């Protein structure tokens, strides 16, 4: 157990800190994976459902037309016929959405 502790924190034991951003590499990679566009999924479930899944997976909130409540739980996404739930608003505050996933937004039919 002690040996594993020494291997897990070699910089700490030497009194040195890791270089800035060294711990962010994994999270940046994971965020990029979450933001990868799945064009087959868009075709299978429709643009609003696919965009909702992406946004919620990345920690954003989604509100649908005709509903006042914000959807925040990926597992609680509403079900029903394709196209029933249209995205009305997105709150991406403190989410990990990246430009890589913006193609999901480009497939939405937005009426202004």
C-alpha cells in the first residue's frame, strides 16, 4: 500500500508540483469524446433528441417548447414520437460543450 502511494504521487514526494495543465489532459480528452457528433444518431432519433442528449451529456440544461421546466437529467429525457419535443432554450452555463459538438445545433429547426 505504501509503495502504491509513493508511485501515485512521485512529484509530491519530491516537493515539486506538476506543470500547469498537466492534470487537464484527461478531462480535455473526455470532453472531446462527449462532444463528438454522431450523425447516425441524428438520423435515427431526430435533431432535437440528438442535440438534447449531447447537451445533457455535457452538463447543459434544455427546455422544450410548451414546457416551463428545465431538463437536466440525461436519464430522464422525455420519450414519445420523434419530433414531439422541440428545443426552445439552452442553458450551457458551466457545461463542457465545445465547438466540436456544434453540428448538433446546426441540425435544429429553429424558429425565431
